């Protein structure tokens, strides 16, 4: 009998010893993080303190919305990078790496920064009020609680990332005073809803994330997350129901001078032997304060000296690339 393929080489890091341990424990964790981000750009993180019950309640409330009639959901329709409902066919994430694919087999509710920045130009580009579905009034307080916790966790992770590079603890966090974070609830229904996948079609096509750090709460499934590494090619990401999945994006890879790789990943289509499989992911995209100058750290930490970029000019270009016209 054929053996199941080995999962992608992604370690699990317990944040408890990082937050409360001694210097040697913290050094070991920093080394593990540095090595993992060089190989795959991904980690599993435990000890994060995010209540599993809160995550379950968000999924239940979001599912109430996603199973509403399409005519109702269209009242909340948004463009990629906006706030509201992204319906089927809105995105093709494979476009971001120059690969043509059919549109992704998912729907999303997308939310972001809750307060304006107070700068007219930044607000015009990066702030609009979140759109909360009136049909599911319980969703807003659940998501806002979750986003508060994600902001705390993001800062803890970024301090760990700075230490993993041997840099000062606020090397990244000082650029996150007013971030344009994003939050997507991605619904991956079964083939009974989306139909059979076309050749080359995925729930989310192969891509890397665009920004700084992504924190993902996901569910296990045959049509779930896969990660690409040079050693294994495409392989299933390991799963732990208590863990959150963390990966870095393109801006962080540039920032580290390609010491760390932007984690390339995809989400498989509904499997042929479980076509009714339904999954939901909670995806927090941690970003910088608008106007942050992202400049590669020099050698010997960095390996490639990229031209400096404005974080949000870069992000807008990448969002435009995945939009299906």
C-alpha cells in the first residue's frame, strides 16, 4: 500500500517559553524560527492564547452569512482590497506569480482597519468603513474581539522575528504603529456548491502573500493547505487544531534580503473522494504603517539588496494583480 506523502517541513513553536522563558530558551526558539523561515516561510505556533471557542463562534456566524441567498450577499459585494463580500470568481491568486488559472473556488468576507488614519490621502487609499452584514449581527463583536487579539499576537511575533535575525526587538514593531491590517474569512464550499474544478483550478491558486506576516486559523481537510519547498515540492501543511499557522509575505522577504522566503502555498480544490468537504479559514494579514520604507537588511543577515520600496505602493500593485477583470 502506498504511504501518505510526508508533510511539509514546518516546525511548531511554543510561544510560552518565548514570552516567559530564560535567555537560552529564547535563543533556541529564535534559531528554530530563523531556520524554518529560510526553508518554507511557515511556522505553526502554539501558546498564543487565542481561544478556540472564539474561532468556532466566528465560523458559525460567518457560515450563516455565506449560506444566505446570493441576492442578499450581493448587497455587500466589494472589490478585491475592499470591505465586504467577495463572491465566486472575484480572485485568481495565481495571477500574482504570473500564472494564469481559473478563478479561485471560494467566497470571502473581508474586513480591515477600523479607524481612519487622519491623513486624507492615506484614508482615500486605505480606509473605508467595514461593512457588517445586518443579517448576522453577532459577527461584528466576535470579529472585533478576534482582531484585538491578533494585533497583540502580531506584535509578539514581530518581536520574535527581529530576535531571530539578531536585530533589536523593535526592528519591525516600530513600523506597525498604525498598520493597515486585513482580515479575510474564506469559505471553501464543496463541489455541490461550486461545481467540479476546472483544470488548474484551486480553492486558492499558488501564490505568496504580499505583506509582512500572515496569521491563519485553518481547518484540516483533503482539499486543504499545501506549502512548497525546494526539498519536498508541494506537500500538505502539518495540522494541529490548537496551533495557528504563520507565514511571511513578500515584503518581509524583501526586508530580510531574501534570507527568509515568502511562503508559497495553495489550497486544493474539493477532493474527488470527498466532494462535499467544506472548510473555512480565518486569515489575518498584518501590514505596516502606510508609507513605511522597506529596505533590505545588509549582509551578512541579508543575501540580496533590493531597491527600497514604499510598503503600500507595493501592496496596492499586488492586490491589483490578483483581481479578475
